[in-house]
């Protein structure tokens, strides 16, 4: 009898663990698919002239934002770069609000005045996308300093690309975060191209996390293929920040499947390279694993739900009014000038 108990209990435990993983993966697949389809429809709208200015798509990098934000509490802070649509959605902003902002409509998160690179949502503690490379990293350190000063228990995630790690602000932020023991996690989304320039021409040492050693900052490095691994690895850093008020530098090696922006055809890489990298697409890998599981029947329902949500978001943005001149004064001035 004891032998039978010993034999069946681990099996049951493994099965339970597998079920939990699949349910979690299904939820993350849903979020990644929402971001992917949002970005694809944004590209279509841009080509139709409905979106102006710059548009930097997150296609291929969805697992970083989804996994990282899943490791947070709702009132934790997030700051990112101009490639911020996926991050905003992962942090809780509605696709309708994102799409309306991209369309320059008054129903957008910044009333149509910010656009693609400056998504901001105070309610969900998404503190903006920033257009200046590396310029927001010291600002994120300041947000983390405020949390420590207030003792509010919040953690700040700061996302940036590998092109920012040579910027002075990056080094100043790491130095101060270490010196003042700030509750912040720096996440370098290394997609291997600084605009159109490959790593081999921009970085003498490709391992971004080695820079953490000079400031006494904890570090971690992963190649992003599994969204659940992103959650677990970022979760360790978030716990370190929340419990010990210690910063971490994470390099998430990822890949974007589109050009730097909509004006970039991406001719600097070969079609063979692109197709090879698509084989490691975390969204595709998640779907493949789910298709082989008992949850396969739920995928069609999720896909249909996402399609309906994106369709409604595009229609909402199309039908929303544009901002009018009466917004200029209250959004430019404060105090006695504002009405």
C-alpha cells in the first residue's frame, strides 16, 4: 500500500503542475494574441493614412511585456520606450484607448495629443512611452526613489532597448539605483538591432548585464522563447526589489519581426534570418504547446474573442471625434491660466 501511495502521489502532483502551467499559458497566449493583432491592425491603419507620425510595432516581442507585467502587482509602475503599445496593453490599458490614441482621437489615453510614442495611463500606472533613447531611464529611477521615500511598497519596471545602454543616463540611473538601493528592475529588450544597425556594429561586448557588475547591481540574462519563463525570471527581480529594495538589470534577448518603424523596410537582414527567428516566436510556441493539450478547443474561442475586440477598437477609433482647439490651453498651461 505504501508503495502505491508513493507511486501515485508524485504523478498526481506532476499532472496538477502541468495543468496550472497550461492554464497560465492559455491566459498569456490570450494577452500576446491581443497585442499581436492590435499591432497588425495598427500597421494596416497606418498604411491607410489613419495613423500619422511614427509607428514602432512590437510584433515578436510580446512575451517580454506580458511575462514581465504578470510578475507585478496592479499598483506597480511601468515606463517604456517609443515601442510602447504592447507594454500599455499588458499593463491594463484597453485596446480601444490605445487605438484611439494612435488615430489621434480625443477618446485616446492622452486625448489624441500624445500619439504612438507617448502612451500614458495613470489609472494603470503606465507612466509613459518616451521618444528620446535612454532619456526615461533616470526618470524611472526617480519614480523608484519616490516609492522608497513614501514607503509605498511599489516596484518600478523600466524597459529600454540595447541601443540605450551606451547612453549616459543609463549609467547614472544604475549608479544611483545601487547607491540608494531603489526598488526598480531595469529590463533591456535586446532585439539585436539598434534601428537598422546590428549588435556586431554597436556593442563590443554583447552581454548587456555585464554592465551591472560595475555598479554592484544584481543581473539576469535570458533568451526569450517562453513567456512563462519571462514571468518567473522577472518575478525574482521584482521580489528582490519589493522585499530588499535592491535593483536588478535584466537583459531579455528578443527579436522584432518588422522594421524599426513603419518607414523601415528592414532590408538590412535576410529573409532567411527572419524566417529562422520566427521559429522561436514565443506566441507561436505557446500556441503549438496549447494545441497539443486538452485546452486546444479553447484557442478558437480566444482567437474569435480577440478578433472581435480588435474590430471594435478600430471602429471605435474611426468613429471617435478629433481633439478641438479648446483642448490646447488646458493641456498646455496649469494654474491660473487653465480653465
